[in-house]
């Protein structure tokens, strides 16, 4: 198997040659970076807050059993039910079972990356249950029969004309390129879904262990709708989403929206604890929290557990030059971008390790990460782990030889001299337009400057320097 | 409590202790209800698109509400029992102005519950009080609990909210510190299934990153800041 695989290369080429996508990505990621920087500039002690946020994640993951157990106990103490799903299949089957037992045929859903990860919609639809995505971006994607291309702005690759055509076809909306009119059409269609649905499914941004409280952030209010109007609320939560206390959640909220959308806080941040209480006039009658493992626990205690600190803000996508060039779909995974390349092979059946090569390791992702995940290091770790499996035999052999030479300074110096001499012989007028052997692939797209004399080592020695 | 998932987590965790580092400052440090927090609150409201009106008294705020509702030709208002209790006289002011005030609670049985929701969904405005407001972000902190309705700040296209000067905290962290110390946090969690931080009207930028208001929740949020006797 070669890296990257032909299928991956094809997706990358498709992304690069899609002019509409390129324009949308440029526009979106640029405006995003500006607002994000401003939001952090306005936050006092921003760097201390980020350190603190990281410390909270590190502490929680190191003691995850304790906080998960406390969280589950508190959810149940306040009338919610907890289901532990070891696999994607278990989570889907449980939710389908809940809906079937009550004869539910329509479900309103707010954005949940975990639901994408476990493929919930397909399983529900196969069971004859209609699931309607209610986040505007997700709704558009669902009508188009696609998958999100960005964690925060799923329809980042769609223009207003595309949306208008989708709405004409599926909602009977008259043609328009007015964004407010399109939004109003979606409001009308989805309002009825909120009222009619007998089950609401949401994701969870943080679960507060001390009280069993679910924290959900949304801007549109659809997250509030699906957790308030239907009589049953099902919350899907990755097991790494738990935090010990309200104060910890507050710290993470200081960085989440700033990193995700450049807002100090999203329009709605819900703190939901249990189902409707006796004296409350509204709220769901039943609450189910589905805790999804799906491979996460196998990475606890390994260097990759750091990837579980991720709060899914999407900042690393916007910062990544590779993501900006190829777009989310090219990754072919639910979680795109730098963090997605690390997380994807950690989940489910472990497919997608080749994504670790879709990075220039420039480090822009680590700079913007609000919890300072060492994303480039983790990508390199995946490359190391997978090198034996993914690289062709000749490349592995070549790397072995290289490693031997690099470990012996005398051999390195001598071979370096020979290589430089060879390049100088092959060069024409200071440039090498066509390299020998494997070097040809490189010189096919650019010329290589021929090494100049004196070489650094010669120059250094002429100045009386010791071994450089 | 046990499950195979929890068992595996238990086997794998490192239980490493790590230094948690210094505690960052609050996003805003200023006394509750001070002139500084009020000023910051109004600036933050303007930033997030909340229209604000400073009213010297409750009576003045009620008159303002009626005027705003009339301007918008609102006829049905959703208002919960908590707001009713906190602002005696408000319901009368609304009813005297010819408005229909909807409230109460949803039945628990599915059919009647559905019908009740359908009725609430016809309201053109919702009125609520707050637990607190946070000046740094312009956030309205609203709650469920006894008589606390989630729908009043969610279903109608217009949300009118009443805030007392003493309810204005510099930030969520400040409210948490106080609620933790007094035990109020635990009480809220015990009796309320929802505490919602509302920061501006419902918004989306999902189409071409263009900001559009009122996609699902209220398009318009009007805050009445009651200053009381200073």
C-alpha cells in the first residue's frame, strides 16, 4: 500500500480543482482568523486561561474513571438514564430501541459530531425513523445528501445559489439569493419539526461530573429546541467530554467560543441537569445520556491520550494550510483537519492512519489550539506507528540505510561530499533541471540549486573551527 | 456502578497528578451592580445585538414593555410564573393593554402536551426575568425551576427581559463563586433542569458566513435594565 492511498490522492485532487470550494474556504477561514484573534485579545490573562484549560483536560483524562462514574451517578440521581456504549453499533442500537419502543417516527436532531462518528442517521433511517438535522448548516448538508466538511460550519463549501436550489427542490421555496429569505424558509420548515418530533437528539460539549449537568453551546437555538420541546431528550456524549466542576466548565467556555467562532460566548449556552422537574412548566419528560467509547478508552495512558483533550472548536482546521487548500471532504473522515487526522484512526475500527501524512507539520494548529495539544508531535507519532505498515518495503529499507548513515558522522561527511560532488557534475549553470533516479520526481516540478563551493564544512574548517 | 466501558477506562487511566498552574483572573473584576459593570453590560449588549433600555423604576419598565409590544402589534405574550411573581403588576399592565398573557405549564401526557406547545408557539413575544446578567459578555442568565419556563425565551420571535441593577455581575465566574459559597448553585441544580446563558438573539452564519438573526430562536432581544433607587 502506498501513502497516501490512491483514493485519498483523488479526493485531494478533487478538492484542489474545485474553484467554488477554494473560494469558500479562503473567504471563511480568513474572516474567522480575524475574529478569533480579536476575541482572545479581549480576554484578560488569555494565556493563563489556556494553560488552565489544558490542565483541566489533562487532569480529567488522567482520572477519567472517577469523573465518569461521578457524572453517571449524578445524572441518574436527578432522574436521567445513562447508557454506556462500548461501540458505535451499541450506541445506535440503543437509540433505535428507545425510539421503536415508543413508536417514534420523527426525530429532531441538533449538531453532534459523535452522531456522525457512529453513523446514527443511517441506522435510524434504515429502521424507518426520520431524523431531521436542525442546525442550518447540517440541514443543508442533509438535503444535499452530503457529510459536513467543517466541525463548526458544516456547509462551508456551499454557496447561496446551491442552498437556494436545494430549498426549491426539497421545501418548495421560491428561487432567491437573499440569505435572510433562505434562513426564514428553513426556520419555518424546521419549526414544525421541533413541535412534531417526539424525540430530540443532541450532542454534548461538556458533562459536569459534580452535578451530572450537560453543557451545550449553540448559536441558532436549535440545540435548545431539541432539548426542550420533544418529550424525550437523548444526549450523545463522548466519554472524554466530562469535566469535574462548574468552575472547570466555565474556564473551558472562556476559550471554546473564542476559538470556534471568535465570539466571547455563543448566543446560547445551556446547562441542563436531568429531565423536567415537578414544578417546572416545560422541558423534556425523559432524559437519556449515551456515553460513547468507540475506541477512545484504548488510548488512555498512551501518548495519544492527549488527543482526548480536544474540545472540538475547529480552530486547527481554520489555521491549517492543508485544510485551507483541500477542504474537509478530502480527508474522507468524520473529523477533518489536523486534529481529525489524529482522532480518526483512534476511533472505531482504527481506519484512516494515512491521514497523518496530510500535514506539513508547520505547527499553526498547535499555536491556535486553546488546550495546546501538540498536534504535530501526535501526527509524527502516528506516522511512526504506521510507517511499518503503510510504507512500501523499498522506502522502509531506504530509511533504515539513512538512519545508519545519520548515526555515523564520518560516513555522513564522506557520503555528503560524494553526493555534493555528483550534483555539481550533473548541474548546468548552477541549477539541476533534471535529477537522476528518484530525484527526478522532485525536479519534475522545480529546479534544484546546485551546491556551491566552499561547502559549509570546508568554510568552517578554513576558519579554524572544530567539528561542526 | 460498573460497565465494561468504565472497567476499561479504570484499567487504562494513569492517575498522573499534574500541576494545575495559576488561576486566571476573572474576565471582568468589578463590584456587582456598580456603575462600571452597568456600563460594560450595555456595551456588550450593543455588541451582541441586544437592544437595551435603562428604566428608573419597574413601573417605567412596564410602560416601556407595553409600548414596545404595541409598536410591534403583538397580541399574545408568553410569560412564566416566576416572572409573574418577581414583577407584581406586570401581568395587569399587559392585560389592561389588551394583550393575551399565556403561561401555566405543559401537561405531561403526550397529546395534551403537544397541543399546549402549539398554543405557546403562537405567541409573538416572551417576557422573562433573569437569575443574573453578566457584564463581560452581555449574557442573560435565565433558569427553569419552579415556574421557570424555558419556552418564553425561545419560541417567540421577540424576547423581552427584565434585569435589576443588583442582578448584574461582572461575569459568569463571579456569579459561580457567589452561588458556590452560598449554596445557591446546588439549589438551582436540584430544582431546575435548565440554566441558560443567552447572549444576544438567535444567530447563524451557516450560509456564506453571513450573519442572519432569528434562525430558530428570537430575532430580537430587548433588555430593560431597572436601576431602582441608587
